[in-house]
C-alpha cells in the first residue's frame, strides 16, 4: 500500500473561536459505494444469518441433551447416587453436562420463610450475605473523610444465598428432610441455580 503524502501543517490562530459544527454540516455516517466491496458485504450478512440460525438450532439441541442428563441425574439421585456431571454419548462423540453448584441471590425477605421450613438445618443450607456497597457519588469525599462516618458512604444490602456445596449437602440430608423441606429445596434450585453448562470435546 502506498504511503499517503504528508500535507504541510497549517498553523491556526488559537484566538479565533471555532465554529460549532451542526449535524447538518458533519455527517455521522458515511456510505461506501465501491462495487468491489459489495460481494464481501453480502457474504458477511449471509454468514451472520447462518451463524444466528445455527446458534438457535444448537441451543435447541443442547436443551434436549441437558433435559436428558437432568432426568438421568434425578433417577440416580432417587437411587442414592449423586453426580454433578453427566456424560451423554453420541454416535461418535460425547458431550458432558455439568451442573453448577452456583446460585443467584434471593431477597432477604426469604430468610424467615426458609427458617420456618428448615429450622436448625437453615444455617447448614443457606448463608446471609451482608454486603457494603460504595455509593458512587461519595467516592471522592470518602478519600478525605472516611473515619466513623461509614454509613454516609455505604449502602448496606442483605441477601440470602445457598451455601457452597448446596447440592451435596441436600443430597446427604435427603433422608432426614421432610416433604415440605424437599419441596422448598426444589423451588430454590429452580429459581436460583445457574444454568448447566455443556462441554464439547476438543
């Protein structure tokens, strides 16, 4: 590619007020009309649409695989076997469905109903998050003031969340849990558990 010839620098009188450019004088979009580029544009759009369709199809097939793995996992759970990973065989390859022991936070309002259901097992199954969140507008002031005025700078947010290894713990306790407790666990998992991931062979 040939180098562009440098234009001589033009010195401006900085005391001159520059005119403000309006949208009419400064286009925010340009249009390339070179016919040699048109084929590449069409191919990009065609490929983008194919990728979008393939991703949608893949998501449907993954959902089928995940549902099958979840069903096998439930069957084995009832037999007394616990697993976080299910290998699903294809005709020539296999996929791995990994059930994450990861959960979103619940509103602190759920604490009392869950304590009512689980009683002394509550602390084994759930944790209370007590997070201090810095108020953005107070950041600079915090640098100079800090000290005992903590509440002026931090908003406190309490949430509730299943403990680490929640799946394993609920599996271990399954025979000592009442029907209402098992039902509550199922609801918590449905509402909060991260979506299973599908691992592909390399």
